[in-house]
C-alpha cells in the first residue's frame, strides 16, 4: 500500500479519535501554550530573578528554549502513543494484520506523523516563547534533531502501558528523561557527555551548539539520530511482542 493509501486509510480514524478525546486535542496545542506561558512568566519574573539572584538571563533563555525543544516531541509522541493504545484496545492493530497494509508501512506512518509535527511546530513554539535567539532555519534544525524523540515516546507508551490509565502514569514517569540535559547544562567539563546515555541530551546539546554558533552542531545531530534510532528499534521490538 502506498503512503497516500496509508494516509487515506488511517488518517480519518486518527482524526476521529483525537476529536472525541479532549485531552488529545489539547495535546496538539500544549507546546505553544507552554511557550506563551514561559514568555509571560519571564516578563513578570525575569528582571526580579536577575536582580535578586544575579541570574544571566541570556543563559537562562537558552536553557528554557532547549527544554521547550524537548517538550514538543514528547507531547506529540504522547498523542500518538495514546492513539496506539486505543487501537490496541479496540483490536484495530490485530485487524490491520489481514489488510494490504504492511507492518513496515504502518510503522512508517506512525513515525512520520509526530516527526513532521515536531519539525513544523518547533519553530512556532520557540518563536512564541520569545526565548530563542536562533533564526528560522536553525530552529528547524533544532526541531529535526529532536523529532526522533516523538516516535520513541509513542512506542514507549504503547509498548509498556496496558491501557490509558497506565499510559497516564508512564507519561508522567517519562518526563524524568528531560532532566538529564537540564542537569548537564550546569556541567562545563567533558563529563557533560556522560549525560548522553539519555536520548534527550543530544537534541538539547544541538540547540546549545546552534545558539553558541559552533560548527560542531551537526556532530551532535548525528549522535542524536543514532541514539534515538537505537531506542526506537528496541521500543519497536517491544511493541511488536506485546501486540503479536
């Protein structure tokens, strides 16, 4: 089945599932909402924090912007993860096995949706937040570096949660992986690379390198693709085991 055929077959189902679930509808706009919220908080508290605690607002902005870069694929990945849980519960995944749609085609469709959303929406989120000093092109590069995290989060939820209740719990637990890059920000030595065991470190590092104008950003982007790719392969195997 062609890519267009997959989109025609599964697209209406996904749209209907999102429309009937208020949480999933909000998930699509939450990244922008977070960006605007942080912008408002910065306007209200930024000068006070800088004066009271001698915080460098420029460095603070880079840290917050990189956190938003990580938050975007996480939220879109969660949406796809819940859709997978719905389809697992209602037997759609089992039914798909006897259709012309191959497992590879289904996986490609599932990965493509959050990846495209992440790439397109990251510049919107960064611009709405007001924290990013990057131009539009580099914002897209940051989104590309972070995009593989979206299918990773989706497959994590679908592979380990038995239902939506467990999915909510895992969604909260998965937020822990966004902490390593935040901690790494404060490590200035080469020991910072030790945080690379977390796939979220590499997209954040790409953003920091882009903000600093260093030419090594592409090396960290390759590392991001490699680490996230390994995680996606392992999570996909888990997903296949629990749905077979």
